[in-house]
C-alpha cells in the first residue's frame, strides 16, 4: 500500500502553490467565468471588521456587480433609533451602493419613523420573520410557523 503523502507530492504541491502566489493577477483573470450579458446584483452584503465599505465597493466594481449593504436593526444591533438609522444611511450614500436593512424579528419598523424608513432603498427579510396571519388575514401574534406563543394585547 502506498501513501498518498510523499516527498514528491509535497514538493509538487509546494511548487504549484508558490507559482500561484507569485503569478501576475492577469493570469487568474483568464480562469474567472465570463461576465453575464445581464446586470448582476448582490443586495445581501454585510460590512464587518474584515470587509469595509471601500473594500466592498472595490470588489463590486472589479466584478461588475451592483451591491446593496444591509445591517440588522433592533435590540442587540447598532441601529435602534431614527438618529442611528440616518447616520447609517448618510454614511452609505457617499458610495455607489444600495442601502437596506435586514430585520430579524417581526415588528422591527415600530422603532423608526416613516420619514426615515422611506429613505432606504429596500428591506431584506427572511420569510420566517414575517408575521403569521390568521384565516381572516390579521396578524396572529406569531412570527414563525412553529411558534406557539402569542403576544398579549
């Protein structure tokens, strides 16, 4: 039985990795798939310590993709008031991006005025955070199909 790990495979892999790391970037461009003939958008980009707005814009421009930046509003997150939401919107409006929110719980919009909310480009929500409706179309007080707790009136 021969081992898959040998000095020869180690050296071959090392040489290939070194060549890949030192190769000019234009060689890798040939390996990318062709750009589609239609506009491409990614409206689910979160900024972080590892991805700044400047980096996100640069990558989007390089790849020919329109991006939208989202942040979670509400308790435990940085956006809880109209002032914080306006600060977020104003900071992103300086860049060629769409500005959105990604709420993670039902009733999130009650914390914000309509005048501020209409300044967003979009709201991205998971269907599981939308309220469950009763047979007559009224909110049931539940926000997921498997929730058994009801809000008190």
